[in-house]
C-alpha cells in the first residue's frame, strides 16, 4: 500500500476521537503503536510527513494539527522511527498546537515550535 493511502487511512482512524475531542483515545493509539525494527533512512521520515501532509490536503474535512501529528507519529513508528507526538500551549493569547519530533527535532512543522509553545505532553 502506498504511503499516501496509509496516511489517509490513519487520518480516517483518528476521525472519530478527534470529533469527540477524546484526547485519551488518541494518546493511547500513539503510545501503543510499537516502533518497528526496520532500517532507518533520513529521507523516509521526510517522505512519511509529506505523505501525511498531502493526505490532509486531500481529506474530506479540515485536518487539525493533533490529527495530522498523531497520524504521522503512528506511521513513523511503524517504519522504525521513534517519533514523538508533542502537545504545547501558549498562555496569551491562549493557543494549543501539536507537532512531531524525531530525535529532538521538529519534523512536520516549523522548527521553532518548542520556542513558541510550552510543552505539555510528549508521547
């Protein structure tokens, strides 16, 4: 199955908990996704994030950052990358955001996200 189809499927799987605002289900899905034993290549992580971004553009609804990032982490883990879902907030004006980190670097968003948002959770 192509990466794009896998990414779209992952967005679909996360649709119900996103619409119900059920962070616990999303968190558990990400946390319980095992990291596969595969040989890693730098371009693979980039390709995975790009596939999720393209799937989000083609998706039938607006994809929230949490849904997009959770999908990317699950796919990264299945390909052998120890990706982390990171959720952060800024107090004033209040805003929350989710992104993906791999080896401490943001891989699916702007690299300065940790400078803007205080990290609440990593999984």
